[in-house]
């Protein structure tokens, strides 16, 4: 089967609980964007999972071209995961990093997982591949995406975001407060540095730390109850809607700091570097356009989107209906 | 409690579910393990796992089932998929000829990567969609006979033959394993002095020869 067969199969089953995709015109948009991408990026083409990444762009951006470019920018970060060779899938390098992180911060858990034939961490395959879209609710996963991508832009942004969660990025960017202006000036620093060090192609490691933090929060149950990979998946599966996305991020950052102080560059210079400290861990190629777009789009439509919700984002989202997004996230009855 | 759980089964069998994308692998699995069918199921990313414990010839067997993504690009992680798998459920969609034609490719993949003794059952799924049928049951049966596979037509939607398919494969596996165990037992007792049982030389010739030459 060629990729367009998979593309067709997946478009009809992407987020199909949403009324939004009952409309064939919206399905067609999803198909268009994925097909154009596959045509442009021939090394990747279409790989199952990409529709999960693309779908939010279609929902958030009315203009198809805007949606395409947002998706294209997101794929620059993620495309390595989708790269398949004869004997490996790209995401496996991230899984390898994850294994090393867990081995470092929680050797007992790592050993336990190895004993369950889970040493390859394939149970985390999906989380990294579609960036938690299947594990978190629609809004929670978007929250994670925007923070992850904003932190590539500036590692310190999370703390400021956390401080005033009601603050929109647009405000942050265009605010006249001197502190914020100073921050704004710094934003290009990481990008320039990445250009200099050629770190542009690396994958975001924050997602890997996030998986590690999820594993950590489930440490006790995994050690006690997991007797097979199915149990591991089940225990991790229960995070859906029950895990506080912000807490997970905090944990991820702690692990990031912990790993860095423990092993420094031994985990891989791409991920961590003792000399430059944690900061480097989150210095990734910055993409102003897509970041601002997705950020502004999400935050302006859902100011201070409250996370840690249940899986059924539909009813809870009724409060946002007036803002435009709610109706798009309506679940089919 | 945890320990008791651990001993609640006599055997643990790893089964892989394979076949083209969209043939209904995940729904076969959810029908078997949770008795659920999801009309709005999503594509499988990489690999997903589920289990069900059931009785096979008086023994408690835990089936650990690996549900795999259909896209061949994901085949790159095959070594992990197939490692330790004792059974495979190869699924095609009776309404899509192409998925049936690809069965041979999946068989080749199994022969290349899985244990040579793996027990394979072929399932023609979506048998409820009679009006859309593109592969006759006879065609399925003929291919299964030619390739030496068990065969059933299933409907995950209507819960037809799904349990039977797994029961068949688990029983086959159990019988092979208990036969092996029996053979091993016989071999073990036959080494005891004074027992006049025949030793199957062909099976152990390599070992015997070695001992012989080194002596």
C-alpha cells in the first residue's frame, strides 16, 4: 500500500468523535494538508500518527494554508521520529534516551521494566510519536505542546507562564513592562546559539523528560502491580485525564535537572551538556512563526485553559463555546 | 495480593495480531479482551497490548496480545514484536481484496522474523458486511489449506468467531507445548537406569556425537 492509502484510512478515523469532523469539508482539509506534506517531504511521506499531530491545526486554524504551515513547522521538530529505515523507527532514538534517563534517575524501575521485556520502552512509543495526544485530552495535549514549544523558544518561559496562567502570550510579547521586554530580547538568543552549534535538527527532549516524569509518578504501581507490558500500558493509560499536565511538566523539569547534575553530558550531548547546564537541554531550534501562531491561537481562544480535566472535553468545554473553540470541540452525541 | 495475581495462571502465551491497516485488528482485540467494539476507533500507533485469561483444556492461560500498527513502515520494530511470540492472528478484511492478497507478505514476514514453530491462524474479518464482500470464504479456506493455517471468518462488530479464533490458537499452542513437555518428561525418565525406553537418536545426535568424539 502506498502512503495515500494509509492517509485515506486515517483521515476518516482521526478525532472522529468530534462533530467538527462530521463535516466532510473539514475531513478534506485534513486530507489536503497531510497529502501536500507527504508530497513535499518525500523522505517521510505519510506515516500513521501524523494525522493526530495535524488534526489540531485543522481545528484551530480556519485557513488551510495557515494550518499547513503550522503543521509543517511542527513536523520539523517531529519528523525524525517518523523516519523509518529497514530496521528502526526514528522515535526509537528518543526511546533509547528515555531508557537512559530512567536508568539514571530510577534504576530499580528500569530493571523492572527490563525484566518485563520492556527495556526498549515500546510502551512509550505512542506518547512520543503523537506527543501525548492519545494520553491526554485534546486541550491538555495542546497545553503541553504549547509549553514544550514555547520552552524551545525560551527555557524560562514556563515559569513565567506558570506564574500568571491567565496571561496570554500575546500580552507577554507585546507588554510594555520592562521585565518582559528584557525577556523578549532574550528570545532570539537560543535560536542564534542553536544555529551556531548546529543543534537545529535535534528532537525536543522535554517530551522525553515528560514521559520519564509520567513513569516516575507511577513508580510504585509499576513496581508493585506490573507483571507484564500490558499492565504497564494499563497503568500508564490511566493517566488520561487524571494527570495534571502542569505537575507533569514540573516533574519533567526536575528530572531534567536531576539527570543533568548526575550524569552531565554522558546521556548525549544533544540532550544534556554539563558546561551549559540545563538551559541547553531545552535550547532547541526556535520557530517564531508557528510558535506564536499556535500559542496565540490557543490561548486567545481558550484563555487560561484549565487543565487536569477528564477525557470528555466536550461538556466541560461548554464554557468556552462563546470563544469559538468550544463548538469545534463538541463531541458527537 | 500481587503474588497471588502472579500465580493465577498456568501459562502465559504471547500472541501477535498482524495484517494490513484498517482490517479491524484493534477491534478484534477489544472484542476479545473487553467484549467491546468501538465504532470510532483510531489508528494504532506502534504497538498496543492487552490480555485476557481463559481456560484451555483445564489450564488457566493468560494470553498477552500485542496489537500492531498495520503500516509497513512500522515493521522496523519487528524484532521486538515477534520475540517470544508463540502465536499469530493474521487478519484481512473480507471487503478489501488487497488485504487478502497481502496475506502472503505477512506470512513471509512471520517466517523471516518469528519463531519457526509459531502457530498461525488466519481470520477474514468484517464478515457482517456481506453486501460488500470481495473475498469469498472458499478463497480464504483454500489459501489457509495451501499454507497450512487454521482459518475462520470473524466479525468483531457482531462478536462472531472472535473468541473461537483465540480459543483455537491457544489450544493449538497448548497442545504443542504439552506434547513437548511430555516428550521432555519421557526423555528424562528414559535416562534413568533400568528403563528400557527407546531413545530418539535423531533428535539428540548432535549431542551424542560430540560426547563420542571428545571421549
